[in-house]
């Protein structure tokens, strides 16, 4: 099941109605991500990435850091964005890679900057596990209330909030 375009306009309404419950939204969108049609090959992924980069207007280099071993699923993460020496990075498990995920992470790059140095999956997993224990309430709220919601709305509808 994938969400028909005609239903996507309700995403904004859903966001407003459920605004006091960002975790609830996050659950819904993780279902959306699960239902999104998956990309089958790296070539296809770079094709989608280039298409979506020009749609959102990102000219910097963006590398895909993909693994076949579900290393992100094991720590409950869909995907991540960050930087390497040449530009930006989008990381994901191959089993979870979709246009929705690429659009979501591109929006983080576009809007939130993704300043952390995360050149590989291993480096991300290591840092993330450490960061979770020290993340404070304010940055958690900002992440769940604003950054995640905006990225999901863009990924689904193309709306830049
Ligand atoms: Zn996100």
C-alpha cells in the first residue's frame, strides 16, 4: 500500500490536528515510510537522489551510504543525514531505501543543515548511541516537534514549511 496523491493533502491537516502529540505523528510517518515503495538498486537510488536534489534545489555533493545488514534498523533508525569530507551524506539500510526517505533526508539537509560528521554507517551508529544518552529535553522537543514533522510533510507532499 502506498498513499495516493489525492490523500496527501490531508497530511498537513493531520499534522495540525495531532500537533500536541508529535510521537503519535512519528509513529504514523514511520508506517508511511514502511509502506513507501522501495528502491531496488544503488543506480536507481542515485537516479532518485539526483532528481530530488534538483527539485529541492541542492547543488552540493550528496553521497549515499547504504548497507545490506540492517544496521540502522537494529538501533531503530530509518535513515540519517550528515557530512563527509566532500559534502553531505544520506545513510540508510538498503531494505528501507525509498524516495520518501531520500526526500525526508534531503529536506533535513535543505532546512536543518545536517552539520554532524557522519561519513560511514559505523561512525553514525557509534556516535548516535552515545548522543542518545546525553540529548536534552529541548533538543528532543525541537527534533520531534519541528524538524521531523517538517521533513515528513515535505517528503509526502513537497510542501516546504
Ligand atoms: Zn528525520
